C-alpha cells in the first residue's frame, strides 16, 4: 500500500521502518530534519510537509506527541483532511485525550473518511521489533481495512470498540502500569531498608500473588531482570514524562466521566515530582531511584 506517515520520532520512525520492511511504500514527514533523514535512509520518500506526505496515500498514519498537535495536523487547511485522497484510511496512533479522538473521527466521517484511533503499547523496543500492541477504536469495517498495515508494525491488534475506545483502553492500561510500577518500587525500597536482598525478594514475589509485568519483565530495581532499563541506567523505553502525560489523560477522563481514581491521582503526583526532579527523560521505571533518593548517583553515571 501507499502510506503517508506523519511523525517519525522515537516511536513513529521504527514503525515506518517496519512498514517498509513489509514492502509498503512510505512517504514520511516530521518537523525534525534528522527524523526525516533516518526514515529516508531506510527507504522512504521524504515529504516536505503534511500535504505532500498524504497526497495519493491509501493509508495515512500519525504518531504525534499530544492532542493539540494531532488536531492541527488533521484540521489545518494544509493538513490531512483537506489534502488526503478520497477513500483514504486514517489511523492515529498517538496517545491523546478521548474527546479529541472522537472529534477527529466525526470530522473525518463528515468528509467521507474512515478513521481509527489506534494507540500502542510496547514502547521503543516494541516499535523497533514490530511487536506493538494496537488498541483500536472505530468501525468494524475500518478495523478490517487496517489489518494488513497494522500487522506490519504489531503483534497484537485488538478492536476495542467505537471511536475513542482505543484511547480509553490505552489510558486505562497505563494507569494500571504506573500504579503497579510504583508499588513494585516501594516494595523493593522497603526490602532494602529491612535488609532483604533484591534477588531474594524477586525470587519470592515473581512466583507469588504479587506477580505482575512491572515486576517480572521490567523490574525497576537493578539486578533481577538483566534486560530491564534499570540495568541500563534507566534508558527509555517509555519515559517518565510520557507516563506522566498518560496519567494526566487518565485523570482528565476520570474527572469527565465521574470515575473514582485515587491511586491514579497519587501516581500522577509522584510522576510529576519525578519530572520536576529531573527524571523526565529517564525510563518510567526510574520511579524507583526517585523514591529511594538515588538521583545523584543515577545522574553522575550518565
């Protein structure tokens, strides 16, 4: 297929590369020249702006930082809706607020386009390996149309429901992840104070009722899981700042829907404190050294 890809950063770049590996034709645009260059080096055609990237494309994919950028790219006079060819399938894989996702789907429908909100889980590692999980909101027909393209970038592709359901699933998923990561970090911090070895705690909890992904696959305490970012000086992965963004989206959605989210609120407050303390660019599992006060040693190893 001919694909227009907007947003070629840490996530979008590898995703576009995998589409090229799957023998799709990609025209890519990003405001950063270096991001465009990397994608061109992988075999894509460089576009000078959004309109050029989407011209003639069968499928248009966006992977952008937040709702305001997504709105601008879709709704501006030189944006996607004004320049995409008739019948193009629109897929936004950014993580944004549910309200914006639904608004853009409505605007796309008014102009005759099928649109999906399809945020991802798996981080940079999953984007590079082509093993992302896609949580997809939109019509069943549009979801069926997207299968070939999404399979080029991901391993698990789930239709979550109508427009906005993909974003709903993403923020709920990351709410669980953030709270569980804090809980695991607190437990390892407490174990250290009590004189319990990290490996011993891991060996017990990874086979007990507290077992969770944040513990067994992504342990925030250095040592027990060699492949975890905690053993690479907390190089992301998925950064503290990005986790904070998703937690704030979850809190916004909870407030708008009247849902109780006390742990989510506390998690957002802790991640905000971590960002304020200079941890924003570290992997989100760096909440562990933030809680244990190891910031000085962490940054001096940079």
